């Protein structure tokens, strides 16, 4: 097994040496294969809670026996799961129907979403599905739009719509992830997202109506004078390359871009008044003009939602969310402040309820292995804004190591410091659980820690292997078990 070591690091903040570990038997050491510490994390202005996911059989088991579902077929530009996915978002359940692109015959499966609904209250459920598709598409940096609906005692699956493209996730069976998708509580923001969903869906389908929908994102949020002022201030803030290039082209022609977007874009699409500028469907130049300007109004719409009202997409959440927030309330405020400032914790008692907490460790989205269900969290040392700790299995056989980078709001696995404890009675289950954990993490698996007592799970950063060829976890488990059995025979 990989070596589990306790390392006494120099400097202040070193706690008592609780665990001394040496290897019980050896596998090739992984070497230096992960990079720690990313960009500084900040608190996001919107509520971005944990979103539970279940896949495949587990998703079907969750809804088994449930009656009364509103199901909708969707078209989607986001990567859609091949497996069914059950999620709970904002207190409501959604069942995302997986897509099978290789189904034989004339009818193949298509993306769909189902949610519990009473037959006599379908409008409320339909409105909720529209809101859900708006934020799901935005969060995943694309669109999800509803095509048809059907209520049934059980979920209704839809056949693929001819000539409608849906991308399939390439991240394996559990590649789909909308965790920490923001909750939209403001009705004005909801409206803006709805118009954005329309605009993205119509892009390259009907450029003129796509332009109008993107314009409505801004127009629906402020009075005319405020809109003119806001667009004028934000044109030069756009970073999207095509938009910047088109703005320069128009300005080089002496065009007032702000006025142009309204007169030759919004009004030309919405109206067909005699003597006024219109977008004539039969005039190629009109179509080309609106298509060329589309990138500007789309960039402005995106900027309004992301910057003005602060709705994050998944990349914003990845870059800026402080993953450790759920644990701060368990600690003394002075410990959090010291670590955030790049310092150390002088006394383990400052860690409050975090010290000695019961924690489970799992590989997302799976439940924890038997030996990882009830582990004890024990801090080892701290410094430079990082608190290092280990989790000890209930039988005292397995130690997992972590770095809680409070200064940057991230949690990291320390595989080089994990292992099995010498002197403990090691069983095959220990070998199996630890080996699967170790090689799954090397293979980019996401580790979650759940502190007992209803605390929101905290996910670790994905390990990026360097100078190591990852092994298939199940194959590694079988080899480790065979090696362990041989060692027991010669003991």
C-alpha cells in the first residue's frame, strides 16, 4: 500500500504527533503528481447550495413507486448525461432523462426532464420547469429549452426530434454535474434568464428574433433612459472578441453603436412601420446586418446577468466559490481569521467542533465505502493559511490526509500521506476500500467530506497526475487483494 506518513513541519502551529504510521506492505509510490493551491476564493453573492445527484439505477430507485409526473422533452446545447440523473434543486426534485445515442431502430432516446406534479396543477409545475431550464442552461454555459410536455402517472420518455443536435457528456457515466447551481430568488433576474434562454436557443436558428430576445434581457430590467446609459457604459467593457471587433467596425464607419443597436436592431426586428428601418426577411443585407450585430447584444446580455446581477455560471463557481464555508461555523472565529490571513492555528481548541468531528469520505456521487463511513477528523499541523488534518477509520486501520487551504478556500487530498497503519489488524475490506479510493483519486475522482450533523458536504480539488499512468481502480483493487493474500500466506 502507499505509505502513510506523519510529517512534522517546521514553524508555528504544529499540533501533537497523534498518529505514527509506516507501511504494512508496498505498492509503487505515486511520486509528486498533484499541484495545490489555486486562485484566491471569494464568497459568491448568490446562494449556491449543494445539489444532490443520483445516477442510473440509483436515480430510478429514488423515484420508484412515485405517481404523478410532468415530463417535458427538451433541446439542449449543453452536454447531456447518457444515464438518468435525479437531482434536488431549490427544494424540488428533477429527473433528467438520459440520452442513448446508439439505440437501434427508428426511435432513439432524447433528453427530457420530469418533475413531480399534480394533474390539476400543471401550470405551476410547467412554470417551475421553465425556470429550471433557464438556470440549468445558463449555469452549463449553453441553453436548455422545452419542446413538448406530457403528464402521466409515471415519467414519459421522448423520442429524438429529427435534425436536433444534442451533445453527450464525455466525462464517463457520471460526467454530468450541476452542483452548486445558484438559486434564483429575484423575479427580475428570472425574467432576464428566460429571455437569455430564448436568445441562445434562437441563435443561428432565427438571428433576428434571437437579437430581440437578447435585447429584452436588458430592456426588461430598466427604464429607457437607464438602458441607454447602461449600454453606453458597458460597450467598452466587453471582452468577447467578435463583439469587440464588430463595435470597432461600426465606430470606424461613424456609427453610434448604442443608437444603432436600438434603431437598426431592436426596433427593426420588432416593428415593420412604413418608412422606418426594418429587417426585411427577403433582403440578404438586412439578415447579414442583424447577424453581424448579434454578437454585441448577446455579449451585453451575458454581461448584465453575470456582472450586473451577479449570477455565476459553473466556471465562475469553480473559480470563486469558497468550498470551506460550511466548516467555518464549526470553528472559532479567531482560527478562521488567522488562516484566512495566511497564518496558523496556535491551539487545536480554536478549531472548535472541527477537532475530532465524525466525518464520512466518499467518491462523488457514490456513497462512502464501509471503512470511510464514520472516520474521526484529527488536525496535524497548520501554517501559511493551511490546516492539515487526517481522518482515521473507526477500526483505526486507514488514515486519509487532507490540506484545508483556508486562505484560498479549497480542500486538497494528500495521497502521499495516506495509508494503512502498522500494528493495526488489516482486513481485506481495508485493502479494497483504500485501494479503490487511492486509484480513483489519481483517476480524477472527486472526493467529498461530510461532517456528521447535517453539515453541507465539502468537495476536494481534483488531482492532476504528473509522471504517473493511472490504473483502472477495479483492476488495481484485484491486484492489491492478491498481493495482500500472498503476504498473509507468508506471514
